[in-house]
C-alpha cells in the first residue's frame, strides 16, 4: 500500500448538493475500501478512462511509470464501494432513505 494511504484501506466519501442546508439535505454517502492500482497496464487503463472523462487532463499527468511509484506525490487509487446511503431530506417531507447494498451487487 502506498505511503499516501498511510496503511488504511477503509474509506468513506460524502457527496452533497452544494445548495443543501442543514434542513434540506441531498446527498450520497459511500463506504468501502481503496487499494493501490497494481501495475502499469491497470494504471494506463485508469489514466485513459480519466482522460476520456476529463479531456486534456491525461497530457498533464506524470508518466505512467511515475504514477506507479510507491512514493509518488499524486496518483490514482481504486475505490470499491461496499455500501451507500442516499439522503433526501426536505422541510416539507422528511425523507431519508438509507440503502445498503452488499459488495457482490456492486462488482
């Protein structure tokens, strides 16, 4: 595991609508694990996918070999979601929908 991750593979991610407030929340919470991308081929596929999603970005990245180095200052990781929670709360209709999905369904 890279020095960036500090030895921990468990992660949580929260994504919320920037217009959400304490009383009106809209967002998604993800829980899972993260791992280093293993090898040049997997890193190349990751950079290619990132470049397709964000045109022009791949040209600004370090070489694939540098991204694969253990002590690289900035690189890519693979996140595997194990569960998620969708939150839709409004002052008029308090609706919070927790949904937990087994990892086998997210593969």
